[in-house]
C-alpha cells in the first residue's frame, strides 16, 4: 500500500466510500468517526494526510483541526476539510481554521484523488 490517509467522517456510507476510493487510488486508509477519535488516531498513527468532515458528533472538524495543528507531532500533516457547508470564500475560511484545503460534498472520486495528489508528492 501507499501513503496513509486518515478519514475522519461520522457518516458510515461516506466513510466507506472515501476508503474505497483511497484504496483504488493506491492509498492506505485509516478511519475515525468523530473529531476526538480522529485526534487519537492521528497522534498514534501519524498519517501522511487527513481528510476531515466538519459537522460531526463529539467534536467537530474545526475544533479537532485546531488541536491537531497545535501538537508538534501532527501540526505538519496536510489536512483537507470535507464539507457540505456553503461558505462565501471557502479557501480562506478553511485555511483560517487550519485546513490546507477543502473539498465540497458531494465528493467526486476523481476530485478526491486529484486533491490528495496535490498535497502528497
């Protein structure tokens, strides 16, 4: 398998879809179902990239990314927000919160692999 990508997503169907797309793209998916679990997995596994939903139970994506970017062991891991939220200037809005990029939902598999490729040389 290739580089490891942590998918933090509370919707089981989306989680499985993203993991399948990642495997087909040559990546090794890791999974977490909320922000708190995602922080734990990221600190233990040190993935090459994080894909994170924004609206989740237990801890949302904005709170989780703030913690991950404040930790020396995870602060340099590229992170991409996955969201259905409409934001006027998405790049600035997500970067302001600590994400390196974002992908709007519904996510097209080709867009997902292309965007990941930009952050994982």
